């Protein structure tokens, strides 16, 4: 699903140029569950933004689902983000005045889907993440774990090819974090491709495959494979 070769990304800070990614090679297959781990400033957030088509590399090739991302226009990239990639963020990013169901339906609203069909799909997805009895609750009426489940349901509602989770347990206590990880494992067993970005080694260790990034490079063993 994800094929990256020689990915470079630089940022200019005043008179200085900072290399965020320095020749990253990366491959992730369909239906994999992969954690990308690195300390602050390692380049993992930049890598996440490029994987999610939120930013573009300065150099290198990125093929997503068999297509070269560099060939797409901004409108085409927006459609990929809206239909093929589901995003889960540390801060949940729920709209406070909307119910759980209304938050989950937002991607479908942007797609122009009619209300009746939206309601049926959102109810099914909220039931899938264990929130069938919370669909009319607003974020302030939900626990942190429940809010993250709503965010995961919102990410799943378009049936994306890729679920991209950025520090999904970062704002949760350890017990709730374990529950969210259990949900991600359940989604993986159901066939979803999951890429989890984290700085927490204990969270990364729960993924079947772990990729370490440091100083903008994927750490490699002597055989040229990424360290797991």
C-alpha cells in the first residue's frame, strides 16, 4: 500500500535549513499494523504528514495504493484524504457542539451523502466501536476514551484503505490507552491497514511490526532492513 523511496523534506528556519527527513525508504503492505516510533524531532510527524498526503516531499517517490502521489493535483489529494485515509489524532479534534453521531457523519457530509444513509452508516460504525448508547452525547459528556472512540469511528466511516493514528493514546490514562489499543487490534484483525505514530516504546511494542526513525532516517540493521 505504501512505497517510499528516497523521501527528503527540508524546512527553512531563518537562514538555516533543517532536514526533517533524509532519504527515507519505507514499505507497508495492505492489512499490516505498523508502529512508527521516534523521539521528539526525529521526523516521525513529518513522515506521518507525507504518508497522509497532508504535506509533500521535496525529493523522492511516494506511491500510495499503487499510484505516484506526486502526479496528483491538490484537489485529487484532498479526495484521497477524504476517501482513502482515516485520521485519528491525539487531541480527538471533535466539534464540541455536535453529538457523537454528528461528529462521525462529518466526512460523509463533505462527500454530499444524504441524511438517511449517513445516519445508518454512522450508527453502524459507532456500534462497532462500542458507543451505540452514546450517539446523542456531546464530547463534554464523554470520557477521554469515549471521545477517542468517536474519533476512530469518524476515521472509519468512509471505509478508508488506511487508518493513520497519531499518538492515539497520548491523552489517555493507561487503562483507557489499553482499551484503545485493543480496539485498534480488533480493527486490524478485521482487515484494516493501520499505521500508528508514537514516541512511547510500550505502545509501539504492541504493534506486530515496529519501524524506528531518528534524525530523519529509518534506522537500519546490517541487512538493510528497518530495525523492528
